[in-house]
């Protein structure tokens, strides 16, 4: 009886461990940002009137024209060719546009996408392929943590942005001229209080051209 009890106890412990592992995997899957969530974040909100019937503020056509001209000037440019001023101008325009911050992890000191983040990149590809975003121009911005020198991190973030672009073009057929890549290195940390945290190694995607996506 003693041996039987021990065997039963061992089976119960094994079953509990298996259930715990299964629950952990399910939780990890649930935490992945879906294509629908990315799509909702990048889709422009429709212009609506307020409760007071005051018309919603309109975008100054001259400002819009300058944005479009600037985007055309950096479209198809090599990521490394962007000047500091151009990178900051992209960031300034992007700050007012629909965006999503994806915690796409890369191998340490590498531009290779971590295996654990492939699903996130695939969900991004599905979202950007959605017909409702047709005609939009997207910025793919790479970011690093604070480990290493500024020049090294800038180069690394540029290579990571390029990796995402190439993946989207090759796997999802997204036109290369619809994707503007930029690297910010460690200059725009997501968690400045913990500059070496993996959360800082991320990719931000911004819908820059909303002329058709809002229709």
C-alpha cells in the first residue's frame, strides 16, 4: 500500500506539473498582440462631431502637404542615409499618427528576430496586409536598450528595422516603398528607469499616410 500511495502521489505531481506548463503556454499565447489589435491601433479614427455639434478640427492642408512631400523624400531611402534632422522629423510627425509599439525581441547584439517574437511579426504582416490600410505609408522604427555606445546602437536599431521591413516584403508582399525604416538606437527608451531592460529592444510601427485608410 505504501508503494501504491507513493506511485499515486508521483502521478498526481506529474499531472499538476503538466497542467501548470500548459497554462503557462496558453497565457503566453494570449499575451501576443493579434493582427486585429494591431489593425485597430493603426486604423485612423473617423472624424466625428462633438456632442456640442462643434465640427472636429481639420488638418491644415499646407501641413499635410509638407508631411507628404517629406515622406516622399525619404521613401525608398536607405535607412543609414537618414540624417539626425530627418530622423527627428519622422518622430515629430509620427507622434500625431496612429501607432503601435510592439515588443519584438531580437537576439542579443543582433538584428535576427528572436524565435519567440516570430508570431508577433507575423501578426504585424497580417495587419498591414489588410485592405482597410491600403494606400498608407508606414514607418518601422527600431529601438535598442542602453547597453553599448550610441553609434553601435544606432546601427543596430537601423539593421533591426531593415530586418522587419525585409520580412514583411518577402513574406507578405507589402510594397517596399510603403515602408520607411528608421533607427533611433538608445535615444528613445521605452523604460528610461530601466535602460537595459529587454522591453527597450522593440519596434514601433506608425501609420503615416492616412488619406485612404480613413475612408
